[in-house]
């Protein structure tokens, strides 16, 4: 594994300091122009998935800029990935977008928005167990093999698959420490990694490490276990407290341990730059190719200001880390043959089925509040049950009712009729998770929400069905129009 990784990593250029951006939010060309006016010239842009035509358009507009790809919708943590729509159509689309950008890598969160027939609006981390790490490694090898095969067809260099450690949104489940999980993944597949500093802070916060140690000692311990030699890219993004209900605990009640979660539109707390310093000084960080601020949904003025501070403070050390890495990079002991990457099943059918059952139980626990005690490997990964309850009772309903469009704004007339009939929107949250459903052709949370809401109205308030159907059609038409001519408006987590 190691020699194949080294060969692939050695083929990548060093890109230095950059930005991870969305095509539309904010407008990528306006952003590049504003940076240029401030005499800031990012070493690269990592572009979040949109449509393939949008990727071609960005490539044409920024001919001299190295562009890399932040994928979405590839559920490599899930047992059925290779046979799912995500593993077939999703992977083919990602390969087309890699080619359109001429990207050196394919980055994806090691997390999912769909599991065991249930859909979520934002990412859930994998179950942190050995079985799950092995499943992820097998699926990442499958993904890399597909990327290689497409690249051969297109006559281009294959992109390297990077797996990003996801954030914890109040909780994580499993019996295996997170850095150990990623070590097990990298021992079984030749992928690179993305280490996100804000995500790392959420691990400190929501595994309960904050009770025992300082951030500094936590980071030192974590990095010593984490496969730092596989880290190709580092991300830094904002953190913010999620809007909480008036009756819940707020940061004012816990000033030393804010309930921050990953929030790309929010400012970057000073603490994360301190953590970044510590990460950049780690001796096993020898494959680093880029460090990007993730800035989708952030105001351009804030991006320019933060990026200026970031390069002033870190550009020299990033260059030094990359130079040291290049000097130390050794040729692999034997030549890895990328063109014939063999994907061997690492799990038996029984193990795969067992993991699928665990993901069903995982959904059940996080959506219903069923007791995790007695679920064996599914226990909380540190942290407190109150924090899991916070996810279930505040974050999850908000995700379904507001994320990607507030239902009351999307369906004003229908919501009025539901209110008259005394049907509360909270019931929609229960209906959403009431049963598993067949996988969608293409995961799109906005369209999924429209379909599910119409179904909910059909079952709970027949008098409002006509209104729901009319409003749904209007939304679908507007969405289709908005997606032309160059791409769709994507929401990212
Ligand atoms: Fe990230």
C-alpha cells in the first residue's frame, strides 16, 4: 500500500496555499478578481462538485489556475457502495468532473448522507469500528480503480483519491478511536488523506477529550496516532454555534467549551490557526501538497481578509514542509502498477451484512433517541448522551425543516392549510425517518425534500394535497431553470 501511495503522491505537484470554493457561492470569478485586487494569488482552487458543464466553464475561465476537485455524493463508508447509484452513476460523474477540471485529486468526506435507506441533509460520520474501516478501505480501492480506468479511457493522469476526516456534529459512534480508524483504512488502501483543522477541533469537543486535556496535548496525541504521512491536503474553515432553541444551553452557559460545529460561512477562530501551526510542525507530514481555506458561503470581503492573514502567517512554513517532503520522498521499493489496481473483497458477505445491520441501528439510535447502551460497538465515542440528544432534537429537525430551503418559504400555502388542520411540521420529521426507502437515482436533498413533503401531505392532510402538488411543481420548475445554463446550486456540508 505504502509504495503505491508514494508513487502516486510523488506524481503530484506541490500547490502551496489555496482556497476550497464553490462555483456560485460566492461567485468564483468575483472572488478571484477581489483576491487579485488585493494582490493575493492563490496557488490553487479546489472546486466543489456542481455540474460537469460548470466544471468545464470554470476550467475555461481560469486557464492558468491549478484546479482540484472536492467531490460529493460518493458514499464510500457504506456496505453497498459499488452496487449503488452512488457507486455507479455518482462515480462516473465524478470522473467526468475530474477530467473537466484536470484535477490531480478527488477529495471526499469519509462520511455519508445516505445509509440503510435513510437520507440526511448533512454528513454523518462512519461508525468508528474495525469492520467499518475495512469496508471503507475496500470501497476506496474500488473508487480509485474506477478513477484509474476512466483516466485511461480519457488519456489523462489518474487523480489520487483523498479521504477527508469528517467533522463530528455533536457526537460520534463506535469503539475505535478516530485516528486509529484512519490508520486502519490507510493500511488497507493506497489513498491520501485530508486533515481538516476545524473537524479536528470538533473531535476534541465531542469525544469529551476537552474534559481531560488541553487542545494542544489532544492534537499532539491525535497526530501521533493519525497517518500523517498520508496527508496530502489540509483544510481550515470556520466554526460556529448552531442556532439553538431558547430553552437549550448556549455558549454563554459554557464559554470554555462552545457548541461549535463545522460552518464554512463563519469566521475562522484564532484557535484553529494555532492548531494549524502545530500540525504543520509534525515530523511525519511529508506528503503535503496544499493547504486550503474552505470558503464556500462566506462573504468575499471576509475571505480576502482571512486569506491575507493566512498566507502572511503560513506561506513560508507551508513551502518549507513541502520542500522537506520532496527532499525526503523516496522512490517506492518496487514499482506499483497503477493500471492494474486489484480490488479484492476484504469483507465476507456475512461481515458486510452485519455492518449493514449496524448502520440500520445507527440510524435508529440517532433519529429516535433509542438507547445506545447495549448496542455494543455502537456506543458513543466519548462525549455525552446530552450531545447526541442535542443533535436529534435541535439539529436534525432544523436540517429537514430549514436546510436547503425552509419549508414554510417553499410551501407557504400548503403550510397554512396544515396549520389550519392542526398538523404540525414536526410530524414531517417523524414521517421522514418512519421507514427506509429505495435509493434515489441521484442524491439531491432539495428535490428529495419536495417529494417527501408531498408524500407527507398526502398522508396527513388530504385537503392540502392539491396545493402541495402545485407548489412542488413550481419549485421543481424553478430549480431546473436556476440550474441552467452552467450548473446546479449545490449545498455542501
Ligand atoms: Fe474540509
